[in-house]
C-alpha cells in the first residue's frame, strides 16, 4: 500500500494552481486535506503524475459574512465548520452536519472544498449545501463561475468542475428568521459514511412548513433534493399527509444496493428520515401516534 | 469455590507481605510502549535488507499458465522476482493435519502457488526490491496468465456430487467429520414437553490486529543460521517448522519476537507468505522483510467462524433440559491451516455445546469442508462463540416456549456448584466451576428485576429494550491433549529461568510471549512476590528461542496458568537457594529467614539481616569468604505442564442490555456485564481488560464484522472502511465481576481469562435482540445482526 511515484508542487496562488492544472491536464490532481485523495493513491486506485497542493493558498481560507451571504473558503476544514461561531449563527445545519463527518483526526485535515469536489454521494456536506441552496464558486483560467449547489453534483464522484478548475468557495444564504434545520443520518458506526441521511433546511411559520428543502444523501448517485417535500408545505401534517409524502419520496428515489443496505432498505430509511424531520421540526403529527 | 480473593491454605508462597498477587500494578513495559520506544518487526532495519511484496491471485480458483516477469526484473532496484517453482527448491510443502483429529485430510500447500491458485489472495510470485514501494511498482508489471477454474464458495454445496472437487487426490471436499452420540437422545426428545430448533448462521470474520503480520528473515550463510524476527505467539513452534521445511536443524534457526501489535490467535499459525520470506532470505542470502498491508491482511490472515449450525433442544414443562442436538457445517478454505489444522474450531463446537448444563443426552455432527476462500483457523475463543450462541440461543427459544424466564431456566439446568469434579457428555472433565455463584453475582450487578421492570415500562412507550443472558465455559491451560497428542511439535509446557544477578536484581527468562496481554507484568509480579523482591528489580526476557527456556508461548489462554506456574516454581527454588546461602553467611538456618523487600530478614520479626545486593556481592565476588565446599546456585529453572486435567475449564455468564430501533433495525448496546471465574487473579486490571477486550471482539461479531465474499469467491470488503471493526463509539460500558475457584493443579491456581469475553458476548447480544423483538414475533439466529437483517425479520422491508 504505497502510492506510485508522483511529483509534488505547492501552489502559491490560485493562478499558479490553475497554471499547473492546465499544463498537466488529467495527469494532475489537486491535494487539499488529502483524506480522500491519499487513501485512493495508496491503494493505487489512482496514480496522478503531479500533485498540486493548494494548502498554502490564503485566498482559499476564511469564513466571512457579507450582507446576506456567508462565504466559506474551500480550505475550511471540517473542524472549523464545527467550531465557527459564524457558521453556528448563520448556517447551523453545517455545524451539525460536520459533526457527522468521519472522526476528529480526519476532520482536522479534511476540507469543505475537498468534500464537495470529491462528491461522494454518501457525504454529509454536499447534501447540506444543496439543502442550504448554496452557490459553489469555481475558478478557471477564463475566470470565475458560480454554480448552484443543486446543479453542481452530477453523479458518483462527479461534479460540474472540470479538471482545470479549482473550487474556491461556497456561498450560503444566511439563515432567515423562522428558519429551522434538521440533520440526521443512519450509519453503522459513528463516523462512517451514512447508509441514508437527510439534511434539511426549512422555514416554519405557525406550525407549518412554508419552505422545506430536504436533501437526502446516500440514497442516490448524488444529493437528492426531494420533491416529496413540497407535499408538506403549507399544510398541517397528519399521518395521511405524511404517508402521501412518503409514497412520493419512495417513487422519486432510486437508491443503489450495496453491502450495507438493499435499495428497499434505503428507501425505507429515507421515509423514516422524512417523518422524523417533520416530527422534529413541527412536533408529532396532528392526529395519531408517532411514526 | 470461594468468592474471596485468596485461599490462605493454598497460596502460602504468594500470600506474602509484599505480594503483588491480586493487585493492580502497572505493566513494566508501559513506559517504553507509551513513549514510542517499542520495537515492532515493522520498525526493524538490517543492513542489506530487502523488501518482499507478494503478487497475489485475483481469482479464487485458477490454473497458472505462465508468469512473465521480464520487465519487472529489469526495473531499477528490483533484486529478484521469484515464482513458486523456483522457491520450491529451498522450501518443502506441508499438509495441515494432526493424527488425533481422525480422518482429517488436506492437500500439500506451497509457500508460493506453483500450478494453481486456490483462493483470491494466494501468492503467485514474490517481488523483492530495495523498498516496498519499488517492489509494488515492479509487481504491477509482472504478467500472470491464468485459466479460471470453477470456484467452490458455498459451503452448503461443497459436498454435492456435482460440485467440483478442489483437490482431486482427496476424493471429495470433506476435510473432517466428527460424530458424537451421548446418552439417549431420541428417547429424551420423545419424552420432552417442548422441542425448539433453529438454524444458526455465523458470519465469517477475522481478528484485525493493529500491527499486521510482519517478518524479517535473515539467513547468515557464514553461520549457516537463520534468524527470524517475527511477531508470533509461538516462537519455538516457528523455529521448528521453519527448520523442518528449509532442511535445517532446529538449532540453525533462531526466532526473535519483540513487541507485537496484537495477535488474537491470528499470529499463532504458519502462513505461506511468512514461509516464503524465510525461504527468500535463504535463496537470496540477505535479510528480507515482509510486512502485510491491510488489504493482504484481510485476504490472508486466517478467518474464523464461518459456521451454519442446526440446533435442537428438548425441555420438560418444569424447565428441565432433556437433550441437545446439533449439526454443524463449516467451510475452511482450500487447505487445513498449518500446523494447528482447521478442524479444531468445529471440534470445539462439538465439545462445548451444552457444556454448562446437566443434561447427559447430546448428539452432534460437525462437518468441515473445503472451499475457494481464504483459510480459516483458530482465532480468539476458538469454537466457543459458535457453541455458546447455539446453546444459549436454544435455551432461550425453549424457555420462551414454556413461558419460563431465561434466568430461571438456566438456574434449573446449570451444573450445581457442588457437583464437581464431573464431566460433560462430550467427555470434558471439569475440576471446579461456579455457574450458580456467577449467575447470582450477575443478577446483583445488573439489577435484573429492575431492568425487567424498566423494559416493560418502556415497551408501553414503543421503546424496545432487550436483556440477553449467556452462560459459558472456556477451555484454558491446555495440556498436550490439544496438539501434542496429534503429533504436532507444539509444546504444551513452559519454562522459566530466574537468576539473581550480582547487584541483587533478578533476571527472568520465560518461554511465554507478550502481545499486549501482560505476560511480562504477570511474570514479574509472580517472581517478585515469591522471591520477596520488588518488581522494578525483576527484568523479564521473552520471545527469543536462543535465550529463553523451551515452551509453547502465549495462546489458548495458557500464559498465566502455565507460564505463571513455571515462574512461581522457579522463583521458589531460587528463594530456597538464596536462603541457604544467607543462612550460611549469617550462621542461621534457612527456616529462620525470609526475603522481604529485597533483603533477607528474620522470619519471626522481619528484622533486616542482609541485603540481597550484599549477598550477591559475596556470592559473585568473594566466594572465598564462604565456608569450604559451598557452591552457591543463584539461578533456577522450572517447567510446568498440567498433568491431571487436559484443560482447565473456566466458566462465567454474560448479560447484554440493548435497544432496538424497530423503525430502522439499528441496535444500540446500552450495557454489558460479565462475571467470570479464572481462578487466582494475578492482576485484576489485566484480567478485567482481557475480559473487556474479548467482549468487544464478541460484540464485533454480533453486530458488525463479516468478511463478505461474492459467489465467485471474491472478498469484497477487504478494507477498514467496509469491514466494520467494533469501535469505541458503539461500545457499551462493560462491568466485570469475578468468582474465584483456583485450580488445584498448580500452586498458583490461575486458569486462563483471555477468551472468556469473546466466548459469550455475541450470544448475550443475540438473545437480547430476540428478547427486544418478542412483541413482534421475530426470531433471528444469524449474526452479524445488521439493520438489514433486523428490518427484514421485522417485515419492514
Ligand atoms: C476514515 C475516513 C472516514 C471518512 N468518513 C467520512 C464521512 O463520514 N463523511 C464524509 O463526508 N467524508 C468522510 N471522509 C472523507 C473526508 O471527509 C475528506 O476530508 C473529504 O472527502 C475530502 O476532503 P479533503 O480536503 O481531504 O480532500 P482531498 O482528499 O485532498 O481531495 C479529494 C478530491 O477533491 C479534489 N479537490 C480537493 N480540493 C479541491 C478544490 N479546492 N478544487 C478542486 N478539486 C479539489 C482532489 O483533487 C481530490 O480528487 C472520511 C475519510 C476517511 C479517511
């Protein structure tokens, strides 16, 4: 389990990193926290010729609030998400999600940019940024692009990012009045990738959802913003309403089967998550017992 | 049987003023390991040392048509690429059978496959280079042409006539079969008021050691000697086998075992890649290092517990168990492991089922079959978790049929504490067990009645907790009956040499080994206590066939009971020798003297007479001042092997308190209790941590661990992300209590404690889950109890 030989460059700026990426094309790989890249290299699943280490690029660091936007640099580590007061105040969903990512040693190294660029469908942070309706800022030689999180993830380990682009920041609309969030995942052990998870951002008024963005993870090839959530908007949630939303959710999901869970089990767990989300944010359903 | 910590009648040599016995004392090796100054084989560097990487078969079963290593051999810093055929000129193949396991058969296994590979992961070539990374690069360019053969993967089909026979010379895929019929089983079932039966399924899993298997082999052509540095549990066994297959005398092989990063039975076997490493050193005449990486570890470290066992139990309405019957099937891979064989686990299952209970009616069949998967062999608590889960699962099933509480049915059937000595239907002889005392202690520790009340109250809120109980027996301190009688050169005795050096310190060489259990600590505790010397003055040397007495090592929960007794006896002799000399010097008599706190004292009042340091000075440097004719002997050696009982059985009971989320199938472990009886407790903390560690491995089996093979014999989760080891986040608090029934086979009275935790933990959890699911009418007899398994049983998916 040794990586094959590779060259290493420490990029001094975004421009410098982009130059290297353009020069080497597919043979180069960006190194951020290394928590996904290094294991893959050590297992020789990938053997890049050049590693472009972006760890020292100060432009990619920092968490700042500008007006209605919370901007989070790509190099922000999971542990920073967990501890940042700005994030706790303006995007508490991320604080909660980060606590479910791996273990302390990995959270100390792994970065938000790396997690989003890696786009593991079972990851917490991609779903969270989708639920938050965030914008992902990427930089290429021709300039910056802003991509809605909902359009950024295109498949298993696939994103709208090209090999010559760098993810530089994530912009999250700051939490409004009456906003509420829910985060839960089912994983075999603490710190494992989830079998099924839900990151949800909502606006709750007078005991009703007026807005609900429910992003499921580990139940598809990318984070899935459930259309079924619309069935729960502006309506008092009864077991019947919930059952209908659940059925819709079951139809729209097409989960994969793996060693941890069959597709049927993932669908089932997603429904449980939706019910628990509703019950956590609005209280138990109006009539009938808990679900 | 006593619940007190020591029996003064028997523990005279240990029950001394400064005794360390029964005390928590820090391990002497703690500081060294905590400061990162341990020396593991992985750390070792020798001049001219080369690194070997094994190219391994991607197929479960295939013919090797050709190997093209031309390109690899030309790569810079590559020393050699060696095939199985080439290596066979230096090392002979082996067959993993023992004569006392009647009918056990296996085929010759080579260090590196020659014509055919029989499991995914079997080595087909060795690539030797100046570094592991270079060797891995070169391995990628070796081209092997295979012709795939049908793979036998499902153990249930291994014996079907249409299934290919893996080793045609053996005739079929049956490696071993054992049948036992004791008492009057049919009549007992006929007279039973209720009978319960179930198919128990156990996931194949493995013992994941923190440090992988690692070897440095150094053939010194000038000395004509091979030095093997290896993390092994049995250095003398390795010495013998390496010599045998390399055509050397045992005396030409030295095995050195420094620090070992976990073993759990994984490192008590002879692996093909380790044999290949010894042979490569001989062939290439330089030191060669092999350190398994994690993927190799999953593919080649022995697996265990792949069993399917049908079980049946009969009971009278008053709860009396009338009979047990089992039919066990296990698949062991393509070869029986060398030299301990892969029939032992099934054999143990037959031996142990029903073991805690009184019934004499027991019928068993066990069949061991070959398949194209990695080899299975002995891993911590060999056979016990299978036997315990089947027995205890059946007891709960039948208790539920007659509406009896699980504790009550056990109380009515466990062998009475005053019924010893006695024997089990399978012929196991029990010297003294304490099932009832252990159960009573458990009830108090866990507050059984209160928990039952809590469970009932929670059910009303749709919260489903369960209580699971599992009584067990454990095989420890094996005599020659385990391996020696079958012809294996695996010693069941151990030896300890103790000497007082010239400054009054003690050097102690023992043949048991240390892999984290605390062998070093317990040896120093015993020697210090018996001699009257403080532990800091006792230096323990282990793991070197040139420098320790000959012995078995540390496995089968034997280190403390056997090696500890040898230490006690050796220290007793040295003490006598010291007192004889002291009496001469002091013109006193040995009976009037004692050794306390590193000095000879007057026995009656403890007044100091002469420091050991001073006595040693006289003996070593001024023997001229001693009376004529006196020859001091400040070194003593003793060996010990149990002679009366083939095994020192221990017993205990475990309980698990869990919650099942019936919406998701997730199990939460809330609390675990163990009461066990390992006889004399030398270091309570070491014993408790052995129990806890063992429980954790059992909990891993219950909920998480499984080697998942596909139908083509590919291990699909050979990494730490997909193979789930138990981790601290999921582990409950584990309370440990003891009952103490020392064995009278030794003065020390210690039995083993290393495997008790693993023996019963999974059974307790499985029973707890079924207890929690009772309102749903679901019964699960399969582990690991994954959310998928539980949701399926609940009909939710
Ligand atoms: C044991 C273990 C458990 C884990 N468990 C979880 C878990 O439960 N949930 C979870 O979400 N993650 C988990 N992870 C992964 C971890 O969160 C990683 O940190 C994360 O997936 C990648 O972040 P990184 O900064 O380490 O990226 P790296 O490993 O450095 O890079 C990952 C990929 O993204 C690319 N990349 C990185 N940064 C950029 C950028 N700015 N622009 C363009 N491309 C970029 C790299 O080229 C590479 O392809 C686990 C990891 C380990 C080792």
